[in-house]
C-alpha cells in the first residue's frame, strides 16, 4: 500500500484495486464453474461449450471421460468426431453445418468404438447469441441412444414379423374360408341328393303300396277263382256221374275258365 498522495501513490492504489477486482471476478468465475460442474457431473450426456471456431471452451466430466483424454488436452482443442479430435474442424467437425442455424438442431450419428462395435449418438446443438443476436457460442450435447435405436430396430423387426404373421394368418383364414364355403356347397349338394333319394324312396313306397293293394285284389280274384274252380270240380264230378258224355265238354270249359 502506498500512503503518499501523489500521482504514483494514486496509480498504485488504483492498480491494487483493479487486481483485487480481478481476483474477486476470478473467484466468482471459479465458483460458477464449480457450480456448473456440480450440476452437470451427474448428467449421463456429453455437454461441451464451443466458440464460433469450434474450439472447446468447457466440457462436463462425462465429456472429458468419454474423450479418453485429460482435461488439458480437451479444453481449447477442436470438437471431436468418432472419439477423435479433429485436426481440420471446418472439414470434419460433426456440428460445423449447425453453427449458423437460427434454432436448435438434432442429428443422429453412427459411430464405432475401438473394438469396431457400432453405436448410435444423438447430437444436439443450441446456439448462444449475444445482445446483437449473433451466435457467439454453441452448446453441443451428445447422448448415447444405442439402446433406444436397438429397441426401435427390434420393435420394427417385431412389427415386420407381426405383419408377416398377420398376412399369413389372413391367407390362412381366407383359405379356410374357401374350404368352408366348398364344404358347405358340397354339403348342400349331398343334402339335395339325400332329399332326392328320400323323394325316390317315398315314390317307391307309394308304388309299393299301390302294388300291394293290386296284389291283394289279385289275391282276392285268385281266391274267388279257386272257389269257382272247386265248385266247378264238384259240378264236374256230379256231371261225370250224371252224364259221362258231357265230361270232356265240362273239362274243356273248366280249363277255359281257369285260363
């Protein structure tokens, strides 16, 4: 501290005040960063803050861990794609085309890990504007959606199988319906044939009944004829005894009656 009240003393005091203000601002900045890190460290998403040159200004714990690098190797480096930092961000950075957009954007990236296993990442960008409305920073959020994509693919596959099964079931139902219609038609034909057979049986029964009645009439006539024959034989015997010459004549007459 300079206690003299000259120009150098006032300058030194002003400088000390400025240093104190900077320290307070730095402490406040550090507290804010710690507060943000406390909030974001439990988030299961990669969150990165980029400038307009696509340099990383800040990243949460998961983003640093995902990169496989130290925090000093991440901050002030360019955004990465497929877990590798880009040497030419304007050509290969995944969000380069999203910086100039006036609204948030979300795209789906397909990536591969070191073992070559495919996984899916949903990348979202949220532009930060200044008071003039110009983009000055971008919040870049990565979230692993592999399980969701796999579930969607499984659901799509299950839906395709269900549609195939439904189509097969429809074909089977249609085939069974056709078979049922054919069976019904054949049953109708058999029922019609049976009805015709019953009609024929009834007709035959009527004819048999009529023939039976006619047979009974014939039987009555035969009985009557037999009676008449017996009477004739009796009369013939009497006549034979009475008049032998008439025997031949009577016999011939009896034969004529019998015929």
